[in-house]
């Protein structure tokens, strides 16, 4: 892979990560509610899910999922239901910031919830299946090496963007000092999760 091709892939990676999605919503929700440092488990959970998606595509299973209606629907509807469930939980959540005593438990919960959000996103799988072949070249570099480079680029870029989102959201935390405001924020993010689930349900495989 030449430097110019990699640079083009890098720009595509940045655009992909900056685009609003379930991962960005989850990161900003954690940053706003728990602060920047406590949002780190959410960010790394997202990368775990994303990394598994990339690995699946890299070894060829992504093509199977893209071509198998049953597999696609199982992953798709699992993600849809989980996102909607998260949205409902946000609507029902307590109108206050999490306490220090609960942070350790919540961080573990954030990590695995976030990993599952990215892991059950079939749009990411299908997108990666379509994306990788556009940048693979038949030069002296093996396809495995090129895929490894693209995987590392995607993960590093997404990690940086999610840290940015968490930092931005954590600065809004100072505005949440009353129960009515916290209730509103919880319902706004809950609605975002529900809408993300609905959008995923509306996604049709070509």
C-alpha cells in the first residue's frame, strides 16, 4: 500500500469516526454523566467491539454475514433491540449523576455495554466488507499486512475521535446541576439510542 493510498484511507477513517453513530452517542453519554476519565471504559469497550468486527471481516467471515440473510438478521435485530433497550433504560434512569461508590461497577458495565453496541452493528460489518477491497493493492505487500495496517488505522483514529467526544461532553457536565436538567439529558440521550435502533432496523442490505 502506497503512502497516498494510505492517506486517502486515513481521511476516510476520520470521516467515518466523526460521523454520528451509536458509538459516538454512547461515548458522549458516558462523558457527560461520568466525566472524561470515567468514560475511558466506554471508549475501550467500543474499540473491543470494533476490533472484533474488523477481525471478522479480515478473516473472511464478514463476506459470509453480508451474503447470509439469516446471519445478517440475527446480528441486525440483536443490535436493534439492545439499542432500544438502552434508550428505555436512559429514560427510566435516576435524575442524578452517578455516585463515586458506584463508579467501579458502572465502569465495568459501560465497557461491556459499549463492546456489545459495536459488536452487534451489522452496518459496520457490511461497510468494512465494502471498504477494505477498495484500498487493497496487488503490490509486493501482502494482503494480510495491508489489512493489518488498515485495521490499526481505523482503531487508532476511532480511539482519538472518541476521546475527543468524551472530553467535549464532560465539559457540559457543569450545566447538569439540577434534577430537571439531568432528567432532560437522560431522555435526550435515551431518545438518541432509540432512534439509532430504529435507524438500524430500517437499514436494508443491498
